[in-house]
C-alpha cells in the first residue's frame, strides 16, 4: 500500500475512524467546545488569582473581617481560595450523587451544563456592573465547573465507547479538546482587551450550549451500546447511595490507587502553579496583562499536548495499552523537578509547567479514563466524579498549604519536595497498573454482579 494513500496518512486514519464510529464526530465537537469555552475563561481566573490588588478578588467585608483579627488576606489568597473550593466540593458531592442517583442520564447531563450556562450569564452582569467580590465568586465557580464538567464528559464517553474503541479514539477526542483549549486562549488574547472581561462570559456560554446539543446527539449511541451488550440502561436512574462514590474509593484498591495518582499529580501541579503565580504577581501590574501572560502559557501547553496526542497517544494506547501513557509522564516530571530543585529559574519553571500539564492532558488522563469503560456505571459517574472533584480538591488544599510552609525556605526546598511527590506519582501509576490487570473483561464488567470486582 502506498504510504501516502489516504488510509495511511494521519488524516486518512481519522476519516476512517469517523466512518467506523459515527459518534466520534459528536464527541469531537463536544470536547472541543467544552475546553474552548473553559479556556476562554481560564486566563481570566488566573489573572484574578494572581492579582496584587486584593480588593479585585475579595469583597471589602471579608478583607475587613480578617484584618480585624490581625490577618492580612493578601498573604493567603490562594490558600483561602483552595480551602473554599474544597468546602464547596464537599457540599456539592452529595448533591451530585443525589442527581445522578435519582434522575436518568437524559436529565442530569443537560441540567449540569444548563446550570453552568445560567451562572455565566449572572457573572456577565456582575462583571459588567463591577460588583465587589466578583473575582472570588468567579474563581470559585470556574474551578468547580472545570472539575465537574470534564468529569461528567469522560463518564459519558465510557457509556458511548467500548474499551477497544476508547484505546483507538480517546487520542482523537483528547486532540479535539486540545484544539478547543488552543482556540480559547487565542479568543481571549484577541478579544479581552477590546471587548472586556464581561463579554468573554457570553462567548463561553455559547460554546457550552453546543455541548448540550452534543449530549442529546450522543445519547442515541449510548443507548444502543447498552442494549447491544445487555447493560443496565443509562436512561433509567441508577439509584444507590448519594455517597456511593466515596465509599467505593475507600473499598476498592483500583480506585484507591487512581485517587492516589490524581492526588500526587495535583501535588506537582499545585507546587508549580503557586510558584508561577508568585512570578506573575511581581512581573505584571494589570489583570489584562496577567490574563495575556497566562493565555500564552496555555497556548504553549496546548500546542505540546496536541502534538503528543496526534503523534503518540493513539499509537501507545492501541499498541501497548495504558502502561506507557501512565508511566512516561511521571518519569518526565521527576526529571523536571530534579532540574528545578537544582536551578529554580523562572523560565525553567514555566517550561516544566508546560511539560507537566501537557503530559497529563495528552497521556495520563486519556489512559486513566479508558479504565472506566470496563467497570459499572456507579464507578464511572460516582466514584470517578468523586476522584475528580472532592479527592482532587483535597489534594489541592493539602499542597497549597504545604507550599505556603515550604516557600518560607526558598524555591529549592519547594521543588525538592516536589521531586518526592513526583516519585510517589510514578509509584501510584505502577500500582494502578497492577490493579487494572485484575479487572474482568469488558463483557463481564457489563454484568451488574461484576461491576465492583477488581480481583
């Protein structure tokens, strides 16, 4: 066969995949719009969080409350934000558990996205009118949105695609998200100075509306797959305990190592993020300048992610399974933190952050998500969501305070600790692979009696 023929080129293979699996196109559009809408807003969040003007983030009453107790809130901006996000996650987790337990997929998926679209319109009004405390409210909202919206997306993909299809197609789906994540910062860099921050909320609201359309389109294939494999239909409520996700994590070794890997990944990311914020706070004076800076970083991350997804991810997952995709990022992060521990230069911090985030998005995340195609719905929608929300933010909370402690001793100490965390991340990936090898086949996983077995 001619190596340049359509069947052998990357675009040709993508066209072939679309013909083999019609839902792939809708999944492609869904993730593209989801991450594009998020990345339009992410630089705004980073600009707010890195602001040297405390009144641009917190309402005056909250600043006064802490000041009256001898606490300068400006010294604990990120610690307060991460603590508040964790508390919100604890409150929302049983609400989410109740929603997915009591309502069918056709109801709870649109409701989740509809809620986020409606709140974006509220933020448009808040930023347009300059309401005090809008910065804090927006930072908390978008952090919660990112975790829940993306977690729900991947859970839904596990309803639509088989494990074999996931290994073939998740690289393409991830690339679609990366292209959306690439477009988002471009839109922000192009528009934010001209139209202002409030109107960026409307851009994202439109993109998230397209996600809702994709959900309705993809339901058809999810129902068909469940019927073909005699699985319990997602069109009826799954029932169960609203805290079943956390209970499953506590009981099942595979989920515990998944959670451990996520926490360690959050740890290295949080240490880098906090150092990067400290740099931005001293380098730039305005929110627009910081938004532009973080948009540039996002573009670098997404460019590298897209290259890896198009050239490496599908090949690794389909040829070798998930092991290389889980272990390579950990090894790369160990090398990066070793360099930073010896020489924590600002440019090197930015480079390692780009490599760390890109390896997570392009390799580790798609590899972890393929595991959920082989387990029951409670694992996907409840345990998976709990790991990506409460467990994730618990890691954030722990490491943001750890960074506060370690930063008093200098950046070398921060990155020395990060090296230990990166080593724990790699060890967690190795243990996760051992547990994943004990999973029943996908056919057995479709049987409710097998849905919670890991050995």
